[in-house]
C-alpha cells in the first residue's frame, strides 16, 4: 500500500494465465477489478471488504472478461470498455466460439476513451488509448502504475495479428507510453511486472 491509500492485488486466472488486478483505495474501501478473465469466485474473495465500483476491461478478448458478468451481477459494479472493442467482445472476444458460453459475454455499462479520468475513492484512474493489439486496447494509469493489458509486456508486447491488430499502431502506442515522464511500474495482462524505464531500454519496439 502507498501513501495515497492505493492497494493492488494481482491474481493470475484462467487457461491463458491472465493477470487480473484489484486496484483498491484503502481510504474509502472502493476498488476496481481490471481484466477479470476467469475465476470470479477467487476474484470476489480477494476483493472482500471492498465495494467493487468498476470492472475495467483493457480490451475485448475473452481471456480478459470471462468473469466480468458474474462480478458485475454480484457487486453492482459498472463494466467499462473502449467502444472500439465492443463488437469484438460481443462476437466472443476471438474465442473461437467453442470456448464461449453466451452467459459469459459481459454487459457493458459505459464506454471509456482516451483521456477519460475515473474517480475511485481518493484515486484517479486515467485511460490512455493504446491500439495495436486490438483497436480498442487501452491502459489504465493510476499514480505511478500502468495497467498495460496486452499492450506492453516484459521485454515484449501483445500480438498484432488478430482482429483489429496493427503493428504500426502498436509501435505508436508504445512510443506514446515511453514518452510518459518519469518511471512507472508496469503491470501487464500476462507475465511478470516490469518498469517503464526498463522497457524504454529493452523492449524491442520501444528501444528502436
Ligand atoms: Zn488480448
């Protein structure tokens, strides 16, 4: 926990080992669940003691949203995604349909876009659009932490060959991230955490 009251819990969930994050404000006991890819019960028990205000999806792939609707139903949270990934989400999130059950498609309460700022207790969550992995991919910035979804990974980045993906967009998005002033802890949608200062030096698309 930081001075601001920001508290983060990370859980790795589902078949694709997605990192789900619970971002909480310990002062007001509100939290946001970022990318609840699976295992709703586990996520809910990790969020116990907090009011889930938002479920935020960094993009519309199934491995980032399959537990969203159950969490929304059980907590009354608002589920948010960039409008540009809405069709992708409705079509099953590139799941190959066999993996998907209709009941797992989350209802969306609102759309987020570049520059939006969400209030979570005493915390401010800034949305930055980072297309490349999908058209509607975004990252969430809170204090000195970036929740980077499938945009930025440790020494890597999300694949650009799926629906809506673009390596050119990814390059621009990573450049935009690298130009943020100072250092940030980066909490990605898959794999280990990293730091922006480290990625500026070692990420294959950032260090060119
Ligand atoms: Zn993805």
